[in-house]
C-alpha cells in the first residue's frame, strides 16, 4: 500500500510518499480501508518532533473509510461498515489498523469525507464547550483563531449553547476566512493585534505563545484559560502565583485523548456532531482536498495559517 512515512523529523519535505506493507489487525483491532484522512496541527507537531514519535512513523490522527477486516474479540464494528475515528496515529495511508472501540459508525446522510473532517476538530470543539468549560447562556467566551478548523466549529457550538463569542483572526475584513467566522456566529471579531477584552468567563486559545498573555488579561476573576494548541509556538512557563494575581484564574492544557478516553465518550461526542451535521445545525467548511502524495503541500498550507476550515488527504 501507499503511505506517508517520516524517517526523521523536520520540515514538510520529511513527509515521504512510499510503499509499506498492509498492516493486519490484532486482537481488539480493525483494519480500515481509508477514503479520506484529516490534516491537523498535531500532525505538524509529530513531524517536527515537538510531540516525539518512534521512527519511522506514518502521521495522521483521524480518518474515515470501510472496515476491511477485524481482529479477535471485536464486536464494536463489522466488515463492510462505514466508520470514522480520531486519536490513533497512522491515517496518512491507504489502510490503517485502529482499536475497534475508537471506531464509530458513519450514519447515512454523512459522507466519509465529512466524517473524516469532523472527528478530531469536531470532538475537540465538543469537549471544550461541554466538558473543559461547560458553556451556558450568559457566558462570554474568547475563541482565538475563530476562522480556523476548530474555531469555526467551536464558535457554532458555543452559539448553540447560548454563549457570547468574541473571536480573533489574522484574516482581514472581507476575506473568505473572516466571512466564514462571521457566518459561524461570532458576536465580536478582531485581529490579534487589536484584541483587548476584559471580563471573559473563558478563553479557548489554540494559538499559543503570541496570544497567551493577552488571553490571561482578558479573563474575569475565577475565569478559565484553556490553552489547547501551539500554532505560534508553545506558551511560556508560568508561576502559579501569577494565576492568583490575575484573579484566582484557572489554567488548563487539555488534550482530546483525555476527553475521548472511553467508547461512551467517543460515541457521545461523535454522535452529537453527526446529528448536528444531518440536521443542518452545524456546517463544515472543507477548504481543500489533496491527493495523499501531496501531504507536504497540505502541511505548508496549514502552517501558513491562511487556510480556514478543514484540509483533507484522499487516496
């Protein structure tokens, strides 16, 4: 089979399109013939070595396709079933072996491309708004990178939950990325440079180093700072005393793996997302789809931070 492999960390050129043996499912696993794979910033962190992986490895943390074979003791899925998953590495490939408990059925009315596009970013937006800080009517939230993949989904979910959304973006007014953020429902939108907010209940920050200090300053007393990404680089070290000085604020660095740790959590979050897609309550923006062999270009485009919505790879 064809797959992307990383033999040493570095730039996008380290994504090598090559031949690889088709893996076989072990006990509790299923082999999925992938139709589409999502491209995410965590893939960049793996490629660069920020999040180390044993070499060589195939990147990619989400995908959707058809179950080709199942291992011993698998009862969650069946051969021939349409499924999607997130948080198992190896989706930049024609086939992937995935723990069966992570695989969720893709309902009729949802394409495999949309399923691949929604799993990681959608479940991230879901846990941020439902579990890390449970948004309720009357809450005000800051969503950095509101025109990005998670940002567009998180904005929509925050509005469903009755929150007031303050968004930031690098995009200029009138550009497609800016207009998508408006379409998602953001109430106030500003550039990162002009961001100056006080009294927010929560900040959802995927940008990292360049927005961290302003994010802390935007919170009300006992507000929560949620730093969940490093698009501009890792956030600086912080003394616990600073949290007290800022108003006894809370600081958390969540990751999807800890909020989709059981099958019940995975089916809850993905089930909500699929239902919202089918009902029209939630919409997806797939910016571009690349052939698997062009994974390096997809990473270049993602790291430029000029893209909006989702980037996909297809076999």
